[in-house]
C-alpha cells in the first residue's frame, strides 16, 4: 500500500475541487442580482385555502365521517 501516492492523489483532487468551487462562486457572484437562487427553489409552494374553501372541506368531511359512522 503506497500511502504517499494515495495522499498525493487526494491532494490533487482537493486542489481540483477548490478550483471548481472558486469558479462556481465567481459565476454565482457575477450572476444577475435580480435572480434569487435558493436551496429550496424546487419545493412546491403550499396553496392557501380561503375561508370559503375551508368551510366546504369541513362540510364534506363532516358528511364523510357521518356516513362512516352509520
């Protein structure tokens, strides 16, 4: 097992990763400031229900559970 060779290889990989990180940070900094990139950009936005929609759901569920009890 050649430990010194493994360490040299790992250091080379680390240097490449550092260069890629620096490049990506530079690209990100040069991007349009109006564009907001957030880590949770892929999350779905939760739809808010109006009072009328909540009432309809409530009535529908009351009917559902009444039928289940019978």
